[in-house]
C-alpha cells in the first residue's frame, strides 16, 4: 500500500470510529476531502480485505458490531444505510406510507418489504440481508423529503381520509410527533391535499380542554 493510500486508510478509520461501532454506514463520497476518488476507493478496498471495514452493498461500508449471542457480526444499521444510499446516489428518500405509519405507532402492520419513495428512478437495492424497494414519487410529494414532518405526511396519505380522522389516530399523532415536526407541518399545511388539512390541524394545534 502506498504511503498516500495508507494515510487515507488511517484517516478513514479515525472518522468511522468517531461515529461508533455499528452506527454509521459510509460511502467513498464521505472521504473525498482526504484524497482522490481512486485513492479513497483503494483505501476502502484494502480496509475491507483486512477485515477492518465490512462492505454491506456496492459502495457502502460499515464498522460492524459483533453480536455475542449470535456469535457473528450484527446487521448494519438500516436507517444509516438508507442515508448512505441517498448520499451515494445523490437522491432524496422518504419512508413509504406504511413504513411511516408503523414508525409512528399508527398501525401494527409490518411492511413485507422495506420501501421508500424517491426522486430517483424506481428500483430495488440490496443491503446486506435487506431488500429495499425504491419507488419514484412526484415532486409534489418529494417536497417533504428531509423535512421534520415527512413521516407524518406519508402516514396521513397512506391512512386516507377516514382512518386519518379517527380520534385514536389524532391522539397518537399529537403524542408521538415531535414539536419540530408539528411546527414544520403547521408552516406547510397548505401543501397537503384538501382533505388532510383540517385533520392535520387537529393534532398540530394545541389541544383545547374544557
């Protein structure tokens, strides 16, 4: 290994370890400030061959956490892996409606597949043992990507007018949504479909008590 590549490899490991074992999935793009793309690729390849990093998908790497019970490396962090796909492919991603609803405690239904909507093309991505489905969505929907209210919007659209307006749904969203998400939705509520606006106002505005 050349001195330049060895130096880059050392600095890569310092950066990866700073995120914690098993907590960060990285891509070559995360290290381009350290050297050329070719040098970074070579350093990552050497680190993977040496067992210091694990390749979890094309262009995705992590520092695996060892599962003592299973006596093997634990799977990569899925949320971190999805974020890495976004950076690797220069696309935006949001959880699909059922995923968002499940995360917010609005349904017990477990998605059969991990699914996200994207402003990129529709396709399937393999990450370690997961199959992640990416579905192209309209710019109108993707305007919510990377915003605090993204999950709430996706959950509402998936539930539809009747289920979204159920008192239990309103109560759950009022309790589960962080204040930042409520503020974000309040500012952009006019971007929701007409039927969703009065429903959203029920859980983003302060509850009135008698």
